[in-house]
C-alpha cells in the first residue's frame, strides 16, 4: 500500500495560509499532478497577487509572479515564448473575474494553450475580506457590511458557464475541495486540464470552490458547511465545456 | 550599403526583427500602427510571434511574461496607451526584466490629437510607473538613427536588465527617409540567460521572477543594487553639440524639434548670430555633463519643445541655474518652423 | 547626379484627392533623390486628416541635412484639386512655383510673388492613352525639367523602385516624358 507522503514537487516548507484555508490542499493536488505527469522540470507557473501569490514558495517548478489581474496575459507571454512548456496560472476571484476579466476572457477566446486554475472563495482574502465579484447575494464582507445587496452591488459572476461560450476553450469545469471525494475529483480535473494542454488542445480553466474561514468569520468546519449549502447551489459543479479547439 | 526608403515606424519594426526580437505584443493606437502592421507581416518569417493583445495592459503583461523566459521582445504604443502600460513597466523594473518599448508621442491630455507632440517627455523620463522607476530613454531624430538605436536599445536592455524606451513623435513615425540596415548578420543562437524562468529540467534549483520584496531590508537592498547597476547606463548617455564653442546662445531640443533648431541655427549663423545647438540623444539619464560642457561659454540657453515646457526643467537642473534658460514651445500638433525659432533667437539677442 | 555641396534645399508639396497618386508621386520623388544620394524626407498627412479624400505629402530634398520635414511654404507646389488649391496656393514661397492641373481646377490665382503654371495634366495623360491617374506624373515631369533636380535616367530607375506593377513602369516613364516636353 502506498505511503502518504509529500509530493516531490511540493517544497518542504510550512505555508503562510490561515488555519482551515484550503489553498494548501489545492497546492498539494497540483503538485501531485505535476509529479504524476513528471513535468516539474518543464512547468512554469504564474502566480498573481492574491493569497495565492506566494505559490512560488511552495511549488518546485519555475514560477513568475504577476500583477493583480494580469495572470492570463503574463501566462500568454510565457507560453508564446515557450510553447514547449506546461504553463498554468493560479488565480483568485478578484484576479480572474474582476480586475483581470479582460485578460482572462481574451486568453480563452484566443485558445491560448495554457491552464488557468481559478480559486473561488467568494471573498478578497489578502486585502482583508472585501466583496469579491463572486461573493454571494446577502454575504457580509468588509465592504458589504449589511450583506451583498444585488440592487447596489450586482450579482456574482459564474465564470465557467461564461468560458463555455468561447470557441477557444478546450475545457471549462467547476470543482470543489471541501471533502475528500471532491478533492479527488478536483485533482482528476486538473490532471485532465494539464493533459489537454500537453496535447495542445486549447485553453483550459478549472474553477475550484474554496473557503476563507478567517474572512468569512467562521470556524473551518462551519465554512465547509457554508460552501456546501450556499456556494454549490449557486455555482454547480461539473464540466461546462470539453473538447479540443478546432 | 544599399538604402531603402522607409517610414520611421516600419524601419523600427524591421530593425527590431534584425536585432533578434522574437515576440511583439501590442494594441492598435495612432500614430504608431505601422509598427504592429509591419511585424504582423514579417516577424513570423524569423520564427517570431506577433500578437495583437486585448489592451495595452494585456500587451505589456504579455511582454513581462515573455521577457521572464529570457526571450527578446517588445511593445509599442502612443501617449494614452503608454499611460496604461506604466503598470506593467513598473513590475518589469521591479522584476529586473529587459524589453524595448517604442513610445510614439501624440498630443494630450486625454484624447488630444494624433499630430506630432513632445508632451510626454515627463511621462517617458519620470513617470513610467510607481516606485523608484528610472528607465533609459532614447530620443532619435532621423529614421537611420531610429534603426541604429533599436539595436542598441535591445542590447542595453539585456545588459542592464531593464525596459528601454525609444521616444518618438508622430512625425518621426510617419516620415520616410533613406535608411540602410547593414549586412544581414548570421543570427546567433541565443542562450537563455541564467536568471530566466525556462523550466529547470531538474538540472538546477527552481527559480521565481517577482517584484515582490516584503521585507524592508530586502527591498532597500534591491533598490540600491538596481540604482548602482543603472549608474552604468549613465556612462552611455549620448548627445550631439554643434557650433557651441563660440555660441552666445545654445539652442537645445530633442527628436523632431532638434532637426528644426538645426535649420534655425543655419539661418541665424548666415546673418552673423553666434548660435550653437545641443541635442540629447538619450533623454534619460539626461546628459548633464555634456550639456554643461556645451553651454560653458553660452550667455543664454533656449529650449525648444512641442509642449508647454518639459525637458526645459532638466536643462535648468543640469546647468544648475548658472545660465539663463528661455523656452519656446508649440503645442497642439504644430511643428515649429525654423523662422519662428530664429525670431525668438533675435528677441533674445537684444538682451545680450 | 551627386555633387551635393551646391544642391540647395527643395521644399515640395503635393496635394490632391486620395487615389490621384499624391503619395506615389511623392515617393517617386523621394526615390529619385535617394538614388542621386541626396538627403530626402517624405512626410504624409496622416490620421483622420487623410480620411475624407484630401491628402498631401511633403518632400524635402537637399544636399545637406534636412531640418524640419514639414513644409509650410513650398517652393514647388503640385496641386491636383480644388480644396488643396484654396488651402496651399496662397502659401507658396516667394519666387516659387505652383503647378496646377487645369483640367481639374478652373480657378486661377493672381499674384506677382510666385509663378503659377496651369497644366491640363490629366487631359494630357488621357489624350496620350494613359490612365487619368498619371496626370500627376506628367506634372512631376515638368517639375523635374524646370528645377533640374535630376535626369531621365535616374527617373527611370526610381520608377522601377517605386512601382511594384511592372506594367506601369513604361506608362510612368511616358508620363514623365510628356511633362518634360512641355
């Protein structure tokens, strides 16, 4: 029976993430996939501003930091220069669906052959808990102290449904990491996305539903429950588009 | 050497290909569109990539990603577009990444005009991003010089790990002049530099390229080291002084207006006025020592710009306010004629 | 044709409708100057100014370095339509010449400061079996003869450099010859 151990491409270092944060799990499954595909030496990761910005401390592949919102543009530049490399971006909800929507949509529309891993935890973690484009209606945040009022602050954006409308997209799928079963499914989705990229089939995006116990003001256990009860009904899990770009 | 007639914008694009530029990322804006159009037609023949980005912000960040892999790349834009690129330029400076940025100035603020202007001197030399950002800026004044400087700019960027700006205006971009490119050099296979993010192939430690320096000691150290490195660029400042030895008035201008002051000087000399000219070829770092030497016998200095007066402040500072400095400017897209500059010179000589 | 030391600055402005060969005539002139190893600049009107049909280009040719490539007061003006007649003829330098296609422009300009040459260029072109678009080249032939800036041999080389359509070379040469015979 295989022994549970640290993946080779996950650096032996304690993370800076808050207790109960799921970023560590997402990092780990990416590292497992990198190991399984044996691509650590040929992978370049792009980590923009957000809680995920320190990904370069934890993953053993080469990495580039990006400014807030520009990960898909930076990844485009990396991939166009080195089409022989596996390139992925690791973006938060502000990065992907607020300040960087233009970059993300156009990278997808061009069918850029890289993978975007989009962690949606419905809040701005790094800046201290402000409303995200994906915050739920009624959700209390630092900038929606009375709950997100959709009449004033609009509605959450459903990203993979939107990506699915673009012809350059080879895979758009939403997963979650709130329990072991879903972690396994998330890992399989990320592996599938990387394989799609290695076959040169087009843009792949995996939206990962995650939590932020600190800024949600909940215990880790309650935050898992909140994700299940509030986010999954609004953000249904599953594939919204799959198939090589023609 | 065979000469061909080329527009400045096209010549710069051809020079970039010959300098080994492998990727171009840009967003259309007048008056620099010929650069992208030319590269979209020709860059792929040398195995390069042309990509029209979704915005100037997208373009500069693609340049950032591409440069991080150690690949020669460039972008180009005009005034409002350069404003958008300043975000990415700051990150590139912070991450010590090389690239070439062509800035073809138009008149502002706002939409302004697409006619020739030099109203973005401050933007290019002082304001290409937040933080202690200082980027070398070349200001050529002829199509041949644009070509020669393009090669130099790529080399300088690689040597000093910094974005380098080539500052033009609509006139220099649109004007055709005969130009030669030298012999077709056999392209050297470029090694990826030892700082680049290329995928480590399990042969070295993993690398990260970032501008993030959270610890005060680390950021301060990085800034001071970068400043020390950029001191080396100062040794490369270039300028051109003509007839300054005996000149009562030295007229200073860069780019397009530097051509016009040359004609004005000839007019004035023909009528017995002792006039010289000084042209900074690099405007950042500013050629402080050279202008001081050129103006050592001058009784007055006249700065001519297509703006309300921007470089004039650098001239005053370089001369340490030891010589009276006057300004003559045209705005709105007007290129001053030599006659009006000669009139200004005559006005100034009354007080000599 | 080198001897640049005595070659004075020529400031030439060519103006007309888009499609009349204004930019082409300017490029031809610039190529002539380049072959003769002169200093030369060619500067088009650009941007929205060139939309709406009116376009112009300025060509400066000199034995020494050229200052501004912008021409405010041309010593030679080639004028191919009414709007550019109104706009540019009054700006011709004292002692200069305005060449006006009188088969398109009916107006005349009364002045003693500069010379006005009225040439039915487009008609001359079509009467000789050439396309009307070569009217401007007929005028260019006349300008070359009057100014003596170059010889026919250089013009022929320059035409081959400027046009990519080989079947247009002979027609352009013929247009130049018609102009030079005026």
